[in-house]
C-alpha cells in the first residue's frame, strides 16, 4: 500500500487533524478525513510567530475540495468552532459526533451568548451554537450525520480501519441528559449552573478513535484525560502514534497509560504559551522516559526539544509501522 499522511495543523491551543489515505475509489484518488478544527478566536492567530494558521486557511491553501469523513470529538470551542468555519465551503459526506443529529436539529435552540459571565462561559456558549450549526450544515448539504457508539467503525477506505473506543454508552446517555436539561431550563441561574457542570464533564465525553493502517496503529482520544479511559480494554490502546489527551496537561496521561499505549511517537497539541498549563513538563519528561519521540502541533517550550515555527506537523505513515515526521 502507498503511504498515508496524517497532518496536525498548527491551530494554536486546539486540535485539527487531517488524514489523507490513497484510494482510487474516492474523489481525486484519496480518502480524506478531518478530526476537529481548532478554534475561531482571532486572538489565537493574530501576531503569533509560531506559524499558527486557522484551519480554513490551511485547507484553502491545500486546495482541498472534499471531505469524506469529519469527526467532531466534542463541542468545545477549540475543537468545533474552527471546524464549522472550515467546512462551510467544502462538501462533507459524513459527520460523526457525540450528540444525536435529531437533538442538534430540533433541541438545540440558539443560545444567548450575552448570558456569559466569564470568558469560559462565552466560549462554551459559542461552541454549543457552532456544534448545532455544524450538524445542520452537513445535513442540509446532503451529508450524513451519525452519533457515535463504542465499537462503531470498520473499513474507511483501502487499508484503513477505524474503531470508536469511547465514550461509553453510559457517558453518551449522560451527555444527552445533561444537554436536554440545559436547553430545557429557562431560569438564568440554573441554566448557568448546568452549563458549568456540562463544561466540566465534556472532555471525558470525547470521541476516542483507534485507526489501523495495515500494521500501524494510531490512537486519537480528543481531550480525554485519565478518567476517560475507564472501562476500555488496555490492550486496545496500544498504538505506534499517540496524540496525548487534554493538550498534554498533567492529567492527560500517566505511567500506566503510557505503558499500555507503548507509542513510538507522541503528539502534544499545546500552543506556544502553554495555555492552561498544557505540555506539562513532568508529563513531557515521562513521555521521553518511555522512549517515545515527542512532536508538537505548535511550539511550546519543552526541555530537550527545538521546535521550529511551522503551520503543520506532517506524518508519513506506512502500513508496516514506519512513521516519519516533518514540520512544514
């Protein structure tokens, strides 16, 4: 099989992952998959010197004209808002998400962002509105929207398989119940209390994907932290390439998880100012001590690493477990 490409776009504090897998059965001879899209806050990109670029600009520069599969791992602003912007002009065949499509269309009214009392609430309100808009956009353009479930997946294209490892059905039902309660509450104080509680739980309701390209395994857990892997068979977590969860904050991984994954290479999506204590020094040292090569979607200061300014971190992946990385 030909090599596959997996690109981590430098969207700053956020995640945007583009997969391109050769297959003549798809338009242009390539299956294209996009996992999250970073944020839409202009302040994340204005005046930076690390190479950050909004996802929509990166895709435009690449002349990407179709997306066979889009995955929104969870509706936080730094994952969904840039994704919505990016796909407004690109046809999407299928979207995977954690909420039922019918609820996005019928139950997610436009939330009043002026209710926010702080920046975190403002970002989350915008993100929930963008999540609903993304789902409707794909459906209205004739695409298919699916709510994930554990075990969902199968062959995506020639040589590439995908398995949804999480969230569990229990967490998906909890997410639905919390969202229904939030949107059904007209009392301002109660609404904001529910909003904060949902925000705190959302990372561990992220979609966890295992990709297998021949013998090469890739683990992409969204913002899942240590508590989010509960109930998953540790043998399923083994991967050659691992995108550490929660932007490499201290709760993103520990000794036990890294022992289970056994990664050759680990990617951390932290921005160049290590927002929210991402790219935690102790975790970065632990990853190094496990023998994994460390890579970064942006340019956080990390002891022992020299990370050049770049707009993308591109992995060329063979079906035999070979992985080559380049900052571009």
